[in-house]
C-alpha cells in the first residue's frame, strides 16, 4: 500500500472493546451497549477536524482552495464539497457531531499539545505513526464506521505545517475520489428513491439499443426517429435527459466541434420555450465548453460540460453530454442531461444526471 493507507473496521471494534474493559465509567458502558447509529449528513458534505489556528491559517486556506473549488461547469459557482469545521474539543462535546458521514482529520504530528494530533495518533496506531516518520510519502490513512455505520474517516498528517500544506495538495485527487465513492450509495438511494421506470427503460431499449436506468419520476416528452427526450418536473427545477443515435462516418465527429454540432442540432430541432422563434444552443462565450476523453460502458467516449441558453428568451442552465463510439454498430450514441433551475443550486442535480447517464449499457 502506498501513501494512502487504510484502517479496516476491526480497528474500531477493538478500540470500543478496550475502552469498555479498561474504564469503570458507566457512560462508556452505556455508550457501547447503545445500538450503532447510521451516519447522517447531506451529499457532498465533508467535516474537517482541525485545531482552530490550523483552520484559520495557511493549512486551512489550502484545504478550502482545493476542496471548495468550483464544481464544473455551472452558471453560478458552487463548491464541489460543502465544508464544516470542528475542533477536536467541539467534536467530543456533542455526540451528534460524531454521527455524520464524511470526516477529514488534519494534524501536524510534531505538535504534542494539539488535541487533534492526539486524536489522530490514537486512531491510526503505532505502526502507521512509525511509517509516517520513516516514509516521506506516507501521509494519509482511511478508516470506516468509527462512531456510526456508513462513515468515512480520512486522516491527513505531516511532521510540520509546511509539509501538511504539500500533503493536502498531493493527496487531493485521491481523497476526493474516495469521498465521492463513499457518497455513491447515498447518491443511488436518492436518485432511485421511487424506483425505476421500466416503461421508459423498454422504450429506450427498443428504439436506441441502450439499457439505461431511468428514475420513476421521469416521463417521456418526445420519442421520434433516433431521438428520445425525458423530463422530470418539480416546482423548483426541470431535469432532462436526451438520447440520440447518429451514423459514424469519420474521426472528426469525435471532437469538441463534433459534440457541439450534435447537441446544437438537437436543441434547434426539439427544445424551445413558450416564445416564438426560440431554440436551445450551447453558450460557450460566457463560460467555456469543457471536453475530455473518457470511457463509458467500455467504449471510447467524449464528455462535455458547459452551459446552455434559449435563443430569444431568458432561459439557461448547465448540461453534461457523452458522445460514445459504438464501432460494432458503426454509430455514435449521444447521451445528454441538462437542468433548468432558476435561482436554485444545481450541483447535486447535475450529479444525479451524471450518475444516470453512466448507467448506460450500449
């Protein structure tokens, strides 16, 4: 295992058992006999445990710079994670603060007076402390279910505050990935709370040759030729999914210009507002159109993120698109999700759409 170590659930069981055996405190015994709670908390929420002066200083600035960076790409900036901060003393003062889902402990191991450092040293154990002293790249450990079921706990540490800043920068991609993985069960449960629409699933399968898990709260808006449009409408937002097939002719289709041309052609043909002479198009002037190579269901694909607008009307929002190469059928499969939610936060809804689109089986 490299710098990102792991603690399994048996570590936490051992800690609880020893605390009962070694302590005559009735409160400890009662706590241990209590049914283990299920962790709670919102999607994309991270609780940071750090000393107040650490949080207020350059280490905290670095942490906020990375973990509160803007989610790509939304009409108004929203952070990729919502951060809450507690000191170690605040954490232990309220039992409910120990029952949230995702925690990050940030500690300078050389600070012997720090409550956070003492907590981290106790949790990660002597072997990991030895590795932290001897191995420069060993700077993070993950654990689960310490105080409640469904918890993720990430410990990041170094021998000085200056080193801790570098640790936070270096470990950011891996830690963020692990947090998103920990959130995946809650994401799935939220999206498919009312089950799946097997009627829409059959429509998509028969017309598109795609297996897609569509939530039950979507309905069919349009189905014609090689195009399907599904919608979910609430008083606060409109969530939409478009599917389309096009014959593959040359490599130029699998480009930024190619995916933009397909989306704009569908927007012009099918998506309008209540006003005359309106249609949807990508707005890559106010914000960039980001296109990256990716993989969907084992197929080469392009992923595009950006914002859309309705020409001749004051409507807009965010979208995510996938253009998937299906060489077996000599075609391209276009999958798109977009949101219209004026005045509302859009990050979570875009994550829901991304999750749904990634269930596609070509």
